[in-house]
C-alpha cells in the first residue's frame, strides 16, 4: 500500500511489464488513511488520502474487489528553494479557479483529487478491471516509452488480461481526462514467454472523435480501423516492440517505439521513434534512452500521448538522449543521470513546426544536465488492536549540474498508512 501513496522518486518505477494499482491480497473490508508529504510540510506538498477497499469470492474460482480513495492536498504550495517540484506527482492544478467556487473562504487552502477508483473481477486465466487507475506498460524503470504508470491517471472503461500458457494478452480502453471532449486511449498487447525470454508487441491509439467508441473492440487491430475505415488521418497510432531476457537475478531488456509508425516513412517525413535499452541485477539498474523530436505529437494538436499536458510516457518527453545508473544496497541507493535535451517542445508536431524533418538531434539550443544523488527509504509496520500502522521515511541528497550551473537538491518524503481490516487471509 505504501508504494501507491508514498513514492520517493515518482520518475522511477520498480514494477516492469504491465502494472496496475494493485492492493495486496486480503478478504473483507478495509478502511484506511494515508498521509504523504514532500519536504517542508508547511511549504511543500502535503496530501491526506482516506480510502476504502473490499475483496472476496463469488463462487468457485471467481474473485472480486474494489478500491477507492480521495485526496486532499495543498496543491498550490511549492518548496521552490529545494528545486524538487515533480510534475508526475504534483499536477499543475493552479488552473483551478479558486475565486469562482472556493473550497473554504477565498484562500487556496486545499484542493481535492482522485488517483484511484477501480474494481476488478478475476478467474485463474482472465481479469477484468474498470475505473480510474495508473497503468504502466513498459519493460523500463526510468524511461518507459509507452505508459509510465506515473502520468495523469486515466479512466478505464475496461482493462482485460488473459494468460494462456506461454501467451499473455492485454487490452485497454480509457477516457483521457482533459479539457478536450471525447479524448480516448486504447491499447492491445500480446506477450510470448519462451523460458527466460519474453517478447511483447503493443499497438495503441489516441484519438478524439464524436464516435468515441471507434476503437473499443479489443479484438480488432487499430491499424485496420484507422487506415481502412476512417476518412481522415486524425487518429494517432503507436507501435511498440519490447523484449527481455532473465538470467537468474540478471535481466537485460529493450523497447522500441514507432509513432504511427513514421520511422518507416520516406523522404520529407520526420522519423518519429524512441529506443530504451537496459540491464539490471540485484544491486544495480542501468538504462540508456533516446527519443526523436516530434515523437508522441500529432498535427491535430489534441492527440498527443499526454493528459492535461503531462506525458503518459517518459517524463523527458522527446528530443533527448539520456543515461541512468542506480546502485542499490538494502534500503539505500546512489544514482547518476545524464540528460541531453533539445529545444523541440513536447506536443509540437512536425507538420506544424516549419523545421527540417531530419536534422541531427537533440536540436539546438541544448540543455545538458548531470544529476547526482544518494538516498534511502525505510518502511516500518506495526499491528495492534486490529489496526495496521505503516510508516515510511525517505530522503535524497542530490547535486544537479544544469548547463554548468550547480544546484544542491534536497528532497524527502514522510508519511504513513493506518488501516483496519474486517478479515485477512
């Protein structure tokens, strides 16, 4: 549960593959409340999240569950001096008009938000999920090329998962929360597992149409619908291929993203693609990543892979090259990240840019960033009188060198989760 509420680094995801907002196994009813804070609780980001969960069985072989939470937080407060604002967690909710309908009085004391409100029904082979959730579809920890799991949460009308021997299939259809009406995301994914080798193929589409159910059929290829059954080219297609190899505690992995997939287009078109390669073991994670300019964007201006301006994939967006190394020892870690980022704005399509299609990238003017950091995260739990109390304290001391300018960075999280269960297996 703490992993849901209290990330030390929202841009690093420990789970890989297809990940949801999972709740650990229990039976009965669960009531709880979580507190999360970044840095100075009076000038940073403070969040209080009461939640409700239930789980049980529906006859032989069927399980059900539901989880819902609502958060209240001081969304306008920032600890600017610490340079630790994080767009993946602290959304730019200043767009809220506090004067029109203030929460209390006419001062921005707090705002409300929902990260999770989902339900599920599962058997041994099939799982159906519905509701608001953060979903990750990527083999990468730091630079996911499709869904990172830390973007703005989506409202899933369905999330299907099926497991049949060496084959695993996934399909999802979601409303994208936005100020643009009828924005939708749909994806299909097939995984083949051959011993230590796993290969995945993911097709996805982002669109905004009056016919909002156009891609709702989970068994029809989106390419067919978009190319043969659509009068225009207003829908944004994606294709991702990924693979991983497990050798004991060691894993190597990679993923390639083709946008539309324009990587295969001819002269006069900007190549739109991304590549992430990585390796990890018990004590380290190493990733290399690059994404070409204009990737994830669309000429319509509304069908980029983002929600309310927040990327659904890697937090760096596009037009970058990056490397990340993380060394791990128990609860402690040391990390180094190198970023070379170009000037192409996220969401700008090549067709709207008046820029050459195939210039070297990252595109000037460049921003070069060296990030050094060390930190630790500690969880402690107690069970007393039917109440389960969990505490988390974590901190990171960093040094950022951005275009030659050196800045110290201090960040820490603190908080906890107290819950009551009516029954636990």
